C-alpha cells in the first residue's frame, strides 16, 4: 500500500485497493457458487477439461492405444484352448489379474493417466485334471464406478488432470466437492484397480488411495463386488501392497496420504478381523512420500520414505509427485507389535532413491540384521510413464545392522543392468517376511509396465546374492506382471510356475503362458489362447482349496446375515 501510494497518490491507491478487494470478493462469490452447485461444478470442470486439451491429448495417449486400450465386454466362463503343452499337474485354482479399464462409451473428455481407469479383473480358472481352463472378466463395481455408470460419463478427477493451473483449480475447488456430491470420501472414492490380496478366506482389490475393496468369487471364477472394508479401524487408505505373514496369518499393511498428519500409517489385522496395532508416523520434513510398498519380516516392518514427494503446489508444473534429488531416501524399521511412533528407527541412504516394489525382507537367525531386496531407481517421473523415460529400475539389496543402526546398500549385479528395467518382483508366498532363496522380476527395455522377459535371482540368507537365469520372449511379444504360482506338490522357493499374460503386438494375439520357475526354460510349459487382455498392474493366485474355503466362508456369512434379518423381523 505504501509503495502504491507513492506512485498513485493516497486516494488513487485507496480506490485501487477497494477495486481489487471487490474483484477478489466477486471471484470468491463465483468460486463459492461453482463449488457449492453440482451443475456449476460440473460445468466449470468441463471448461477446465477443454482448457487442458483433454480430447486432443487422449487421441495420442499411449495408455489408450494398442493393447493398453480398454475392453468393453464382461465375459463369464469362456473356454480357453490349450494350444501348446499341458497345464501342469496340481495347477488348479484361479489366476487373477487387476488393472485400470476406463468405460469406453464414456469417451475421452478428461485427461487420462494410466492410474485413472476403473478396476477390472481378468480371471483364468485352471483345471489340470481335465486340462481345461475358462476365462471370466468384468469391472469391479466400486461406488465410483457405479456413480459414473449411472451418470453416463466420466465424473471424478483423475491423476491425469492434475497438471497446470487448470489442474490446481481442479484440486482445490472441484475434486473435494465432487466426492461430497457423490456421498463419498477420500478413502471410498477409489478405483480398486491396482493389486489383490487374499487373507483369512476373504479377498480384496487394492488401490493406492482408498480402503480395500472386497470381492466374492464363485467356484467357476466368476465374481461380484462386495464393498469397502475398514475393519472398524482404518481412517487412512491401505496402499496396494499389504502382505500376509504365513507364520502368524496376520495381514500387515501400510498406507500414506496428504495432510493432515501423520502422513504414514502401518498396522496388522488378525485372521478374525481384530486389529493388532495401527500406528501413525510423520516423515521428517512432513512431505508425503510416494510409499507404494513396504517390507515385512518376522520382527520388523520396513517403511519407505522415498525421494519422490507429494507437493500440491507443483501441480502447476505437472509434478504432483516429483523426484527430489536433494533428499536422500530413508527407511524406517519398526518393531512388528509396537504402538509407538518413537519406536521407529530411521536409516538414511547415501543418495536419493525411489523404491516402488519390494521383493522380500527377513530378519537373520541371530536377530542382528534385517535383509531386504527391492527394485529401486535414481530417477522417476510419474507423468512420463511411457515407452521410454528417465526411470531405470534395478534390484538393490539393503543390509540393516540393528545394533549399529547402519545400512549398507548395493545394486545387485546382473547382465542387463543399465539396459533393461527390473521390476514387479515376485516370490513364493510361503516365504513372505522370511528368508527366500529365490526371487523373480520382469525385465524390459521400456518403462511403461510392459515386460519382454523374466529373470531369476538367488538371495543369500546373510547377505549377497546374484542373477541366476533370465530369458526374453519372442520379438514383438510383451507381457504384464509375471506372477510366481507355487507348485502344490512341492515346497521349494523356486518350485512353481511363472504365469504371464502375453500380447503379440504384431499379430494382435493374446496368450496365457506358463513357464517352469525352477528350470527357467524359455520353452513354455503351456500356452492358452485368450481374448485380448489389456496390459495391467498386479495379479494373484487362489488355489482350488483356498477358493473352496473362500466360497464356503461366504455361504456361512450369508446364513448369518439371513438369521440376523429374521431375528430383526421377529423383534419388529
């Protein structure tokens, strides 16, 4: 005001200040009407979509083209032909793959990111005795999906829209009210499109920013949606990679979110649904890290404070999450049963790093060290996940000395380091949180979730390990995540099968392919013809026995529900 008065005079400056206050008041009034009116909110959002050039952008969007393009059909019980080899003896159960699949008829009027599509399951039911397989598929009917289906168009704000000034306006004015208008909250408005977990006869789809979403399977592999589950406790999203401890049958999980603080939480749930603990942690600079995964051992949980940070102000620059090359990654070790944030011991690495997926972790027999293998990168750009970008994930080993409170990090040698990505690690589920002698990763020259081969690594129990074997697919063939499926008749860490969904980008054909994880022969054990299955995220395996127990559990729940309804009617 003082500086303006010197150039405009006191009266001129006063008039300017009043005009400015009036203009700001008018903008605030318009903003309030936009925010509080559902019609105005949608109209303003549509205007911002056009200002972002969403339709033109999506015409060339890598994740809406080729085998990333969504499918529009929902199938049940489609028989798949075995075109090569035989389904291995004992491979009986359902292979499930989750991934984003926007509703095709809703068009592409909103700027799309691969993370934005609705959760869609692809399920293959294997029967080794009859040498048959069937395929079922469909959308997960989350509240978000049902709301947009009813409206007939895309409605909610997605990751792809958080870019530029329009993106900032969407984040501040549009997104929160859209959830409110739909009767949803931040943790019940997700897409359930990322990963899957089976625990205590129940099955859930996971999404980074919401609660676990329960699914009900039938014996033929068909399914229906049950709804979100908070276990009576969760008030923050459960991230996409909870882990079942085979020794305790606990579901150990973590989550992260934007302020209010704390911005990280972890906990454990028993098989009966009761909560062991639920602990909040605030990272040292209060910025929320991209903490997509975590690690579990019999004694500790390992939390990831990565160098990729969430800063809303960077939306204008198109960097909702950005790699802070001045922030060394930290790893927090917390005793499994603790209730106190102060019990977390933080270990700082020497350089910035981001870890997206953990292969495994374990505590050594002498209880003096924790070992962890994970896929990490020294660069990352969430908005540039495409055929080629600056991310180059490789396997790293971390050795934590619990007494000295130090950590040693090494990049695991392999013949493809610097040439191929190593990501989406997988192990025998029996060894989660315990020493596993073998682990597997997908490998690829591209950085968009497609893989061109599989690699196997040997992990040493007290440190060290090496590349064992790897192979690549035929030219032009890409797969999604390669998943380890245990051999029901053997128990070794590599006794099982690598199951993938492969797409030939030259012929357009899709196959479900099974490899021998022990021999790592590039010759498949079995190949099954399949309808087109878009590239997606993570998968899971439910054995025939676990599937039967799951189905029977739902029957029991139905009977209990029926008894409760009858009792309520009797009382009324």
